C-alpha cells in the first residue's frame, strides 16, 4: 500500500513542529502534541475487501494456498479455468480444445488422458466432479465467480478431501459481494469469437440477490472446433442478523463443442490447424447440459463458533460422439457441514474446524455406434453408483504469539458399485454386478509462524489417498482391473507475505507415492480410451514461486515459476525414468504499466521446457516461448476497454499431450497444438 500524508494534516504537523505545545508528564519528561495525522493509501484494485477477507481466512493454513479475484480478470480475456489459474504458482493448467483443460497440481492426475482426476474442483464447495472423483471443468464460467480459492495438496483438508492435488473452489457472487448493481461485458476476437455477459445484483432489507448470464460462441482456431456455451447463475440470500444467513444458488449450463483431436508431433508443429481425420469423419463432439442447485447456510452460533453447511443436487446429461457415442445421464447429491471455532485452549490462543461431507451419485452409461455424430446401434449399457464419506478436523494452537502448531486429519470411505446389462441380440454384452470399497485415514501435522508484519513461514506433513474412479477400474468380464488406491506422504515448507511493494509466495515440496495411478493411450488413432496401472514407488518434488514487485509508481512485475521433478524410483520396468506430461520448468512473467490517466500496457511471456512424452523417456515435446500483450483504457468511471493479444510471434508449439508407454513402438498422435496468433477486445460497462 502506497502511503501519503494529506496536505492539511501535513501543514498541521509542520506548524506543530515549529511552535510546539509542551506539557509535563508524571516523569517530568516532555510530551509533544503533533496534532492530527491522517495516513491514506491506494487500495490494490485486485484485492477488494471480500477478497482480502478470503485471503485472511486462507492464511490460517500452514501450507501453500492462493486467491484469484474477479477484478484480476476484468482487463483480459479469460474464457476458461486455465486463464483463471494462470498466475498461481505451481498450478499446471493448459487448454487442449474448447473448455477442456488439463489441470495438475504437484502432479495430480498426471497420467489422466481425459478431463480431471486427483483434484477437487468445486463452486461454493459443490463439486464439478462426479461422486467417484472423475470430472471436467467445461462447466466452469470464470465470469460467474467472485473469487477463486486454490488449496494445494493436503491444504484442502477444509473440504474433507485427501487428494494429492488439493482443491480449487470458485465462490459465487451474491447481492452483497458483487460490488456493482449491474454490469455488461462484451468480448470479441479471433476465430469469430464472441462473448456477452450481464450481471444484476442488489440488497433489499434482509434479502439480497444476484443473477449472471454468459453466452459464448467461437469457430475455434483449428478445424472441427466450433463451439458455443451458455451459463446462468442465480443466488438469493436471506440474512437473519450478523453472520447468519440462508442462501439458494441455482446454476445451469449448456456446452456444445466439436473436438479437433490430437495430432502427431510433426503435424502439431507444421500443420497445427488441421483436425485428426477420424474426428472429422465421425464428427467428434461433446454436448453437455447441467443443472446444479444448492441450499446453504452460514450461522454464527456464538462469538467463538460458526457453522457452515449445505445440501446440493446436480443433474448432467452428456452426448459425446467419439470412437463410439457415449450417452450418459448422472445425478449427484450430497451434504456437508463444518464448524469453525476460535478461542483459547490451556490459556493459549487457538482455532479449529471440523466437519463431515457425504456425496452420492449414479450414472447411466450407454454406448452406441457413431454414425457421423449420431447414435447408431446400441453397443453397451451400464450403471455406475458411487458413494463417499469424509470426516475431517484440523486445529491450531499458538504456543507463542507468533508460532502455531497444527494437527488434523481426515477419515474417508468410498464405495464403487457397477452393473452391466445384456442387450438382446448384441454379441459381447452380458449381465454383471461388481463392487469395491476403500477406507483410509489421512493425518496431517504442521507448524506456522507469523511475524508482526503478516509475513508467514510454514511446514507440514500430510498423507493423501486417491481411490480409483470407474474409468481406472475398467470393468471387464473378469471384474474390475486390479487397481489399488494411490497413496502419498507429502512434505512441504514455504514462506509468503506482502507489503507496499512486494508480494511473495515460495514453497518447496516432496511427495513420496505408492501405487500412483498412471495411464497411457491405448490407440489414439482409433480413439480407444486409456488404460490405467499402479506404478511402483514414484516421487513428485518441486518448487513453486510467485513474486509481485511494484518497483515504481504505476509499474508492476508479476512472475511465477514452477520446477517439477517427477520420477519413478527403482521401477521394475522404467527404472528411475522421469514421468511425462508436466514441464520440468514453467515460467510466466508480466510487466504492467498503469498510467495515471487510466490506460495501461502489459506485455507478458510464457516459457516451458522440453517435456518427456513417454514413460520410457525416448521422445520429448519441445519447449516453447510465447509472447503476449495486453492493453486497455478507462473511458469513464463506468466504462473500460481492453485488448488481449496472444502468441504475437505465431509460435508453433505443443500446449500439452497424452502419455504413451514407449514412443518408439506406440502410436504418437497424442499432441495438442497451442493456439496461434490471436487478439480479443473487451468492453465493460458498469451501471
């Protein structure tokens, strides 16, 4: 925060210094009356009070966490969650196509060929994942989040989970936190991209309400990549006094997206706009609709005790022509409750939280012959049922004013039940019933130091457990695949803090895994899904670093760097080879200048190192350097305009890819090319 003395108090200060008034105190010393001194500061526009409060709450965690505000997205085009998480150290989030994004935190779901695993992604604590843990993030609309919380690894204990990657939670705006009564936003740009967004919010007495809608359409950079999305969120709340409220949130989404498919490395680097031949011939696409409903409460039981809880239900419908037409409907519901306490214990300051989270879901899975994107003859019918229960708690005890000891843990149980049905006249179909259960306990201990300026240092040890989802279990005639739950112990230490000029966040970690769930593409040319296996001992270790430096009036340099060293440890097949997919070095930087008259310019760079493609370490995806440029101007108190230009040098590069076992013998049409040169213009009006 930049400080200045207002002119009138400063003149009073100078006058008092030149003609001071003296008085004798009890010790016969002189006391000087300096008059009134007022200190004012320029608030960080990306850190409004509601976000600062979230940051304060997350700072209780003895581990790496982050908060991304909606304000940080107002001057750039952010159509998916990869753009939201761009500046969070240690988060690998790269777009494949449309809204399909590969997200990995500390190597979570590193071998997952499609969508999401090993990471809990939610909005208001309500998961986008299915009950078995599998999910995707295409339902995420960044414009319908007030801020986004990132809890890396075991730091997500607050959500009850014990996953290696942790949790990403988007928080919906409401009538009291939206910040504006109404706003309109329009984004247009390359590849016939158009996005319109509108919000309306308000407070009347004890009631508040928010509604937001977004519509997106784009032809896409590559062939066979047209898409459209519509999102709507309504949030109605009723206050019953300070820190007591009930809230109903309803969200709906529809996504239609063609799938261009992965390419060989030569194709991805030389003819990246082309689509895979099979994807064009069979009109690969994804049509997805969802409705999510949440009834939640926040209730202050006493000055020391706060209860938060919710019940929720979600419905999803998927029509997904790929190697066959995947036609699924799922229903998920659940409930969670959490108590937060602050007080004293043994005469020492202390706080704690504890709670329970139950979730259940069933999914009807049908498959049909793909006839150019339409359903032909039915080939399979199955039903998946999953349930999970987590009981969790964590507490801090301040043994000194600056040092807190932290301990907690989660007990979890997961159930997987699968039914396959015989189809009359369809060879290879049969009746089958399978089931498998998992139980675990994941403890956690840590220490947190906080200095007088708010700077913190921390260290912790956490156990994580990830039971396989149905895709990993791959039911066959002989039963589930012999896959065990993935387990890990993660050791973490770090420092963080912020002052008027610097914000810093540096963490180091080492995760020692048993039975890591790794996958490889069986045959990408034919669209055959991935196979999953348990690896022997593996290690994920690395460094996550972020630095914001306001080195002169109007100037800011923002940098993030991740070093990822993931490898087998004496594997009987792969020895000590490196694990593929996540670049060992990933660096991003943005230099921004804000002029007092209201315009800004912000060049940025993203660099990634060469990355192994296969477990045998025979082929690497080449590293890349991408240059971008942002600029904008405030036209009035209510209107702003920006330009977001990307990949200015039209670099041909691979954004990400799917793993194979040995690139010398396996098909390697697994590469997703990064998007070419593009530009987007955004206009935002607040009413």
